[in-house]
């Protein structure tokens, strides 16, 4: 096909455009119709917009909510999650040293409190320091007082008693058949707390200036003495004790004092003609105890105390005896007396006695039925005897007896058990 033929095809008036359809309006041929259609469409759109606007004016308007941005970006969320945890951890860590310090301080306070309680004698001692009577009673305990039959005894720590010597009567014989005296006295607690009477009072029953030893009596409850049980504040407890008599003629005296021997309650009783009844007498009527003949006393040693008290002693005998079980004992009898003291004191307060067999220290035993003993006390210038008994390991090996004062050997003797001789 040549160029001319192709142009003819393109300019052919009978050509129908397949994209225009049957109602296609050629703008060049029917512009008026096209303009009318556009105006009508525009008018319809404008009327629609006016109606829409009028409807919006009649409906309450809502304030449009602006679009919200995300509260946290991923990075911020991560920081926010980490920040509280980090802050809490930091707070807890900052509290840990404070807690440790507080615990340490409380521990120190508690340890000091316990130490104070222990060093001062326990909770009772702490309470004593708060007791207004403590200082008063301590002052009264230093004042010299002597009361007949009844009176007050004062001590440290706010402790005090009213002691009343009620009665003395002839008691039953003891387990060895020896005569006894039964002593009854009462103690009223003046303290603000319960106390044992023997924490305040020291009692002694004497004849001829020498202490009477406690008796073992059938059916007697030995727990009724000063050490038996506590007495509540304001209450009174009755005490009973039995003592072996040295004879049935000499008056019997009883003294109850505080441990400083300043407050004293005393009473005395004498036998009637039948030796079956005891009657209270004035203490001044008690005869003076026999005095030792110092010139005739040949001593084996002495102990001189710093307060001026002097103990004079001598070994009277060493011999073999048997105890209640038939076992051999070495028995030492020591006579002694004191000078320059106003109180009843024991030999063992000033000196100690020991026995050694070979390389072994011997155990002490007690001779029942003997009216002397190491625990007995005596007045000054009154001759007394103490007995020391030792259980022998055998009856062949020699025994060395020593008497010591202030850890110094004052006297020693060797004893041969097989022959009973003193070397």
C-alpha cells in the first residue's frame, strides 16, 4: 500500500471510531449540548453539597479528636520499662547498707544489755538498782543494831528481813541417840521481790561459845531452814532447825545477823531443873564461855590476818577409824582458838587441811556422831576442836598431812596407816 492510499484511509469520512460509541458527541459539531450537560451536572453537585451542609448545621457538632500519636515510641517504651526497675533496684540497694548498720547497732545494744545484766547479777540486780530501798537498806546494813527476840536485818540489793526467834524446846534424840534442841523462828520479807532468807540472814545456835552442829532427826524435814525456799514480798515463813546439844545444863543462845554482822537479833533459853523444858531468859544472863589457857596452849602454827585476827592451832592426833561402810579413814583432830575478832568464825575460814597418799589427794569424809567438825564456829578466846577425816586408798602407803594458810604450808606431818604412828 502506497502512501496515498494510506492517507486516504485516514481521511475517510465514513470511518467509525470503535471507542466513541453511538452517543458520542463531537465537540466540534455539538458544543452547545455538551455545555448544557456540564452545567446541569454542576448544578446537581452544588445542590447536593448545599443539602449536606444544611444537615451538618442541624446536627450537634463534635469536636474532632486530633489523631493521637503513639504514647511511646519503641525506644521510649524500652527506656520506660527499664527506668522503674532500675530505680527500684537502686532504691533497694541504697537501703541495704542502712539496714545492715541498723542491725549492727541493735546487736551491739543487745549484747551490751546482756553483758550488763550478767555482770551485775542478772535481771534481779537490774531491778534492785531501780528499787528506791536499795540504797537505804545498804546504809542500814552498816549500822550496828542489836535486838532481843525480834528485829530487822538489812542487806545489799534492796533485800531485808524481819526475824523473830519464836521458841526453843528439847527435841528428840538424833540418829546417833544424842540429845537435840528444836529452834523455831520466823522471817518476814521486807524486800520488794521474793528472796531466800539465807541471802540476808546467817543464824547460829551455840553453847559455851561454840556452834552446835545440825542434827539428823528421824522424820524431820530439813528443808525448813533458811535455805529452804523463797519468801514472797510481805510474806512470813516459819523456819525450824535441830541441833545436837553439848550438854543439858548450859543455856543455849541463838543469834541471827546479816552477813556484815552489823544487824543482830538474839535470844537465849535455859533448862529448867528437869532438863525437859527450855525457858527464855535475858541474853545478858547467858554465862560467859570458858576461855582458853593461852599459856598452856602449845601451838604448831598460826595464821595472822590483815585485819588483826590471829588463828592459833595445834595437831592433837592422827589415827585410823572406819566410816559407816567399814572403810578405813585417817582422822586428824586439831585444836584451835582465835584472837581479835568479834564474830563467830571457823578454822577453815583461815586455814586449809589437805592429805596426800602417794601422788593422790585424798577425799574428805564425815564422822557421824562426833560433836566436832570443820564447819563449826567459835567465839574469840574459846578453845575449839575441828575434825578432818580422809578416805585412804590403802592402809600401807604413808600419808602426808599439811595445814596451809594463804597458799603457804604452815605445818606438815607424815602418818603411817599400817602402824598408826606419826612421823
